[in-house]
C-alpha cells in the first residue's frame, strides 16, 4: 500500500469520542440511568480541576495525556446516590454531603473504570498500550490549573459537556499530544485478546483447581500433632 493510500483511522477527536463513550457506558451501567454528551466539543487552552469535585488521571505509553472530570455537588451526589441504590444500599445509609470520603471514593472508582474501559479499547482498536495512574479525587472551592508531567510537543486540549438523566451537568477535559494512527494493514480488533480478560480467566481457573492431595509427610505431621508431639 502506498503512503498516499494509507487512511488515517484515529486522530484527537476520535480518541476523545472513544473516551466519551467509555464515560457514558460506565456511568449508565453504574446508575441505570441515561447519560449523554454534547455533539459539540470545545477547543480549550488550559485544563484544570473545578468546584465542587474534580478527578484526574494521567496516562502514558503509546501516547501521553491527562483526563479530568469536573462535577458540581448536585451532579456528584446524583451519580453517587443512584450507584449506591443500584447496588442495594438503603437510602438511609447514604452519605449526605459531597464532601464525604465515601462520595470521593465512589467517584474515584467510577473514574478508574472509565479510563480502564478506554485503555482496553486502545489496546484492541489501535494496537498500542497505555497505562494509567490511580485516579485522584479532590473536593474544591476554587479552580486549579493542571499540567501534564511529561512535556507535550504539540498539546491539544478539549472539553465536552455531559448531562445526566435529571439534567445535571458535568464536564470532561482531555489534554493529549497531537497524534494520528494510520492503518498499515487490515485486522479484526475483536480477535485481539484483552490482557485483563486473560488474567481474570487464569485467576478463575486457579481458584477452581482442586486442592492437592495430602502427602505422606503431611499425614505424619497430622498424626504427631494429634498425639500432642
């Protein structure tokens, strides 16, 4: 295939859309309610954490970037409450404020699932690998501007608005080095093994394996133990 015929299959907006789909997939599964994102994306010049709750994750590997989710208190509480009720928690036992550690922990776990879903798609669809750090959640009363540790040669920053079923709004911000993925040959992404899925299968097989039969030495030890020796 000549270089002129190689089609660009993924650019910045494609990566952003994939990330947006991971956000809606995880939050809809967690809350059992519809979450949608705007059909318009903002090009921004800086990325930061905003009140009342901000969460960020840095990823590195095939490409470098920073993902931020900013929630107003009402939005965070809606997602937290619907998630906990969906898990069977009585409403009387839920935290009453967005400043609770329990709320921050749940939002951080959801953020971890979102980026985990996104990195899995990157492995399958782009055949490259990125790793993420542990999500950080902060309760804020003012804006904080963030920068990516690894210098970006050609940084691109975007902001997307999301809406919950109740009409509450939250925002996703992405800072990433400008990148393009070009298909060299055809492949079927569905046939590419997911390392996380393989590890889960291996753990399940190990847990399901029969315990080894006791040896003669073990039998002797048990006999001596029963005799008080």
